[in-house]
C-alpha cells in the first residue's frame, strides 16, 4: 500500500512546513489528519507485509477485496491535496469521511480473507492429526504410548498456536514446518490386542486377575513389561 505511505508522508512534510510558518492552526489540523491517516494505514500495511511473507512461503492468497477501488480513491485524494495543500481540501464535503470508511472496510475485509486463507493452508498443507486428548483416547495405555503422547502433546501445543497466530517471517515458517514434520513422525503402539488393552485400561483402578489372561501374559513378556506390574491383594 505505497499510496497510503505516500499520502501520509506528504501530510507529515507539509505539517512541518506549516509549523515553521505563521499558520499554526492549519499546522495543527494537518497534524491531526496525518495522525489519523497513519493509524488507518497501520493495519493495512501489516496485512500487506503478511501477504509478502505468505506468498514467498507458498501460501496461496486471493486478491485483497476492493483494493483497486480504495487505491483509486487514495490517489485522487492525494492529487487533490497536492493541488490545494490545506486541511480544508480534505475536510471538504465527504472526501475525508469516505476515505476513512473505505480504509476501515478494506482492513476488515482483507483481515477476514487472510485469516480464512491462512487457516485453509494450515489445515490442508500441514500436520492434520488429532488433538492430544482425542489421540490419547484411541491408544492403549502402554508405556511406549504414554511416553509418545507426552511428546506429542508438547509439540502439538507449540504447533497449533500458529493456526491463530500465523508466522511473520521465514524463520517462523521453518519452525512451523519442523513441528509439523516432527508430529507426523511420532509413532504409537497401535497393534495392541483387545485383551491387553482392557487390562491396561483397568490398571488405574486396579485390574482384576481375570483380566490377566495367557494372551496378556505373553504380550507383556514379549514386550519386556512383566517386571512393570505386581499383584496386590485388595483390602476391603
């Protein structure tokens, strides 16, 4: 949005000139307009910076809604002001009000569109696994799975925050892609027999001996886990 930058810069330069002259009131009015324009330009410029980063990182973005129309309004307003560089030129009629409304609407529409397109990229081009709680609910409570899900949870918390707060530079994009790759590479112990799953699930409240079937004993032995469990009498 170089036009906004040019317009803001023009107002600021003229304000300095007016300040040095006798027309202090005009200088104050121009300064107020300059500050207002700078505040309006700030969110638009941030969005434009995000667009540059996103495109350099391969994130597909559509055109900013109404950008051409707003740019045309800024250009015409700037040309009119350069011909008659006074605050009244901008305040005349609805010139300033229309410009302000257009910039505010542009920022809102562009922000909404950018959020939607970024989250689409995040959901379709990066790791798409379940949140930790849901992933854990699908797993048998083996020691291997407990260790893996803790690592998964730690990485996922760092990863998912980028869905709401997109990277702002290539370094953050690299960090995000690394997190996505690490999550995808975590392996869980999925092929656990149903009898073993029932036994492990019951351990938290005390598994009855009826759950310790020969198949469960063999599985514990094959996985080197027999020494992890002891039998205790339940005290009534």
